[in-house]
């Protein structure tokens, strides 16, 4: 017999209680997407409670059982049978709120939140914690609970803590003294849970098993279909044959669900795709007659035909609209679908012309491109796009209305001046998604209208000044250095900017060749972008900046900017730097130059900013050689301790000369991952080519690999791939211009889902996908990921720092050319494959 009751986090945690996560539960493993969703729910609830203080938000259930060790000490002890991930996350969020309020408001918040919700004061040590996580998570959890220097490490618990700390810092409005208090109250008293408590003597393990049995679930589209036809007792058969069946033939089940979500977002952009059925049912409950329900099905059928065109642009009849739909499809974001559906619906209802619809889509395309160029590709993009339909001016022509909406406020629709400045300085190659970066270059090339046909989809982005400069390149760039300027910082500031990038095919051997060699090769190309570079005598800073200026001129002529009322948002994006530093794991460090390259400025302004503005983890920023800057000072004037002492406490190692370990350095590319300017781009959507296409992808990979790495490294890599398939693994290939290869240990059809240890890129990287593994059984156990890291670090030339276990680090493919290293790697891959095939029983349950 069980007892169920609705409660809040306050009800669960206040009083002398302890919740113990049993050993058979898996370790803490919430992913970034789950953290984001919870945070968005909390923020919305906090806002809603301003006008409706009693508002709540249901976040699920918690199944508890009295602990068999309950004694007479007055602490009620429970085993967490189900819901431990949710409960752990909420207590981590409370730790972050506690620390933020103690640091920015009043230190008393620390003891208040501790004693009310996180610990049992004046109880024995074994009963001190209100939540006792699994043994594997305990050290990381205690670091957060006790606010030690180790809090916020690279493990999942530390990642969650850093995420919430970053979000709280961003949400804290200096002009609103109560915003964080509202968030705390929303968490404590506004999040509703159902607490289900078993009785003494109940078989807890049996309850656990029954909660986690899986079966074939109805989709939200299935549920809505069933509901609609339940409301059509006499007209159901006719409506099904004439309307629903044709709709179902046009769209897959997932696309139907998408349609129903798009229909809701027209009215309320806050509706989540997970709430489609409940929200549609609530809306449809207001309808009374069969005729009204039939009219809704007819409307869905008409909108479904429009969605079909969005998903298959080639079916659009108007040439201008078709071109813009194809570009929107290529860009690859579904959050623009509500607007596209609205635009086509307006045309269908004769309130917009095809020209206006195409014009509106051009402004959206320009919005995307210009944000990418200024390093703001991802900032609030989903919220902005989902709100266009409900917030734009309905009385203006749709193209003017869309442009005006995107131009208003801080939406980062970059002005011409902002674009010109950013193209020179922002690391274009590290912003946005890889295929979007390549698309912009392809569209730029198309704008020249060359008469010579070039297969642009077969090209990839080339760094003219290479990412790994040779001595010849160093000598060329050295001529452009200012006094006291560091070569590495100058290189980092130029190498990823748009002026240094072009498109090439893999039939030319560019790689790290000197500029005279590249110049000849690029001159043979039919690509106009390359011919402009080949016309130069040298390739240094002046030439890169001049090309950047020329490209900026072309960009502002192709993609129209915002209205004249738009605010110039070309200021240095210090918020991006702050987010990267807030996410910087303990045991790691970065440099002024790395941060400067990330945000498109110079090291000196970064140093001045850190010295004069409160910035998270400023002590983790060192000079390029790993030493503390002579000009470093704490923001707190009373603080005089050596930052190296704190860094050592956090896990950074220093040599006898006071230089930090280079392997623990987080570079510009990894900072971009932490800051979110480069979205997490793990290949979740692996290609599903036809059998005849499999060969072409494999051939492209081998061709690119051989061209860029030479026959020795290519042969060594293929030996590894052959050995991987011999042990039972398979290979999957990416569909981008650079054809990557994934070492698949399990496919997506496996009962535990797909998993792969690494991706190989022909440009020279063996990328270890820790970020992907963190949500894959059994490697969601950080102990296994740590063992993989340590195994790989046994290879000569490989040194992956512990702080990078939440990222996508890697090593050069040249490591594989050493026969001993190659054999050792195969041993480690065999170990990985065996682990992936036989997950431990306690790892299989998803809580």
C-alpha cells in the first residue's frame, strides 16, 4: 500500500529528514538540455507568480520508501526509489542560489538555506545531509554543498552547479532587488511534486522495477487523433477518410506532432513540444459540436499541406518563395517553422503576396547571417523566433512587419557598422554550427554569379593562414607584429576570422603549405573567393583585414540590415566572456589572448576588464606561458593572497618556474563550447543514407584523409578503422563538407541507444566525445569516462586534462602513425567496445 500526496520542495526538505539514493540507482546524469528546461520552467514560474502568487508548476513525482535503518534519533530517513535525478538537481540549484545570494546580497543566506533545506544541523555526521547521493557522486555533491574550491568541476554534478550559477548571474538585474528572491521562492514553494511513499514491508525493488518497465508509448499525435475522433461519434468515419487520412499520408507521426505544436505556438510561444497534447486538448475542450471539431480537423489538414511544403521546398511553385524555403531548410532550425507556417498561411488566405513572403524570409535569413558574423548566433534565438508571429505588427505588410520586429530591442540584428567591425575581429570559424558557417561562404561564392559551375556542396572551409603555423608562416606573420605583441596571440586573433577563410575541394593539397604553394593552388580554382586570395603577394595581417573589409561590403549588399531605428550592438560581448569564465571547470585555466580571440578584442582590454569589473573565475586567466600577470589584482582591495595558491587548491599544477600545466589550459575553441557560441554539435542525427550512398561517404572520407594527412597517417588511420570493424564495431559517416567518421559501438536501434567513443576528422583530429558519452549508458558513469581518459593519456603525445572530461578534446591523427601507439589505442578501443556491449545492471535504469 502506498500513500500519495502533492507537496513542494519546502515540504520535502524542511524538518529533520534524510533522503538516501540507493546503490542500485545510477549516478547523477542530467544533461544540459534537461537543466535548460528546468531553468526555463523556474524563470517562467517566477515571472508568473508576480501577478499570481499562488501559481505552481508540476515537475513530476518522487517515490520514497522508509529506510530500514530508521532509528529513534528523530531524523526521518527515506530511500529514493524514483526521482533521484530531479531531487538532486533541485538541491544543486539551491546550493547555487544560496551562494549567489550570500555573495551578492547578505552572507546570512548561506546558513539560512543550509539549515532550512540542505542539512540537518545538530544531528550526527551520518545524518547531516538531507540528501545523500550515490557514493560516486558524493565528493562532487559535498564540494557544492560545502562551497569548497572544488565545487563546479567537470563532473555532471559540477556541471549542473556551474550551469545554475551562470544562469543566476545572468538573471540578476542590478535594478531589481528581488529577482533572485522570486526565483528562490518559485523553486521552494512553486514547484509541485507528487510524493508517493511506500509503507514499511513493501518490496521496494519490485516498485522500482515496475516504475521503469518500458513499453510502446502512444505519441502525442496519436493521443490527439484519438481525442478528436472520440468527439466525432457520428461523423468520425467520413472525416477520417476525407481529411485525416490524406493528412496522415502527407506527414509522418513526428511531423504531425510538429504541426500540432506549430499551431499552438501561433497563439502562445511559450508552449513546449512536450506539452502538445495537453495544450491542444485544453483548447479543444471549448468546442461543443461535431461541426466545430470537424472544422478543426479540416484546418489541421490545410496547415499540414503548408507544412509539407516547408519540409519539402521543391514542391513550392513560386520561384522566389521556393529559393528562400530551400535556404531556410539548409540553415536547419525548426524554431523558424512557426513563422514560415504563418507566412504561407497568410498567403493562402490572400493577406500576403508571394513577393512579401519571400521578402520576409530574406530578412530572417539576413538576421541569421548577421548574428553569426558578430558572434551572436545562439543568443536567445529560439525565444525570438517563436515570438515573431504573436508580437509582430499585424497591420503592416508581412515583410515590413518581420523586419521591424527583428530590428527592435536587443535581438542582435547587426547593423552594417557592426558587421564591418565584426568581420575583422570575431572568430567566425568558432561561432554557430559548422554547416551554417560553410553555408554563408557558399552563398557568398554564389553571389559572384560565376559562369564556371562548381559543386559547392563538395567544398570545405580552408584556413589560408593555417591553424598550426609552420616556421615559414611564423616568419611572414612576424613582420606584422607590433612591439611587445605576442606571436601566438596575433595568430589566434586572425586565424579564425572570416578574412582568413575560404572554400576548397579536397583534390588540392593545401593543408599547412606555405603561402607561395597555396597561392598557386588557389589560383587554379574555379572559385572566385580563392582567386582573390591568389592575387596577393603575401598573406599577413594587412591582407587578411583587407579581404575582411571586401567581404563585409559584399555581405551588407546581399543581406539587408535592420531598420534605421535599430540599436547599434557592436560593443564588445563581455557577457560571452563572463559566461565562458563562469563555465570554466575547476582544475583548468585560460589566457587573456584566448579570451580576446573568443570575443573579438585584444588581450590588453581583457586584462583591464578583469582588473576593474567583477568577473567569475578571473584568477583562472593567466598569461600565454601560464604565469600570473604582473598586473593581476583582486577586485577585493583587502585580498592579497597569491592566485596560484587558489589554483593549486583547485587542481592546477605549476612547475618550478611558476608556469601552469599546458594540458590543463582551455583554449579559444573550448571556450567557445563553454560559452555556448558554438552549440553542442554532437552527431545525434547520424546520416541515414541509402546503401549506394554508404560507399560514396566512405570514399569521400578516405580521399579527404589522404589528401590532408598524407599516405602514412591515412594508412595508419584506416588500420584502426579496420580493426574497429573486426572487433564488431561499425562506421558511420557525416554528411558535411568535411566527411567525418564515427566509430559506432552501438547503433540507434540498440535497446540502450547509440554510442561511439570518437569521431575522426580528415583535417587531423581524433576527437574523444566525452560530452556525448556523459548521457550514454554505461559511460554516463563518470568513473568509466575517467578510465577512458586515463587510458588514452598512456599514448605518447596525448595528454587530456581532467578538466576537459565534459568537453570534446582530442589529439592529432599523427599519433596513429606510431605502431606501438596504434596498438595501444586499439586495446583501449576494444575495452570501450566491451563496456558498451554489456552495461552493468545498475546502469540500465533511467530515472
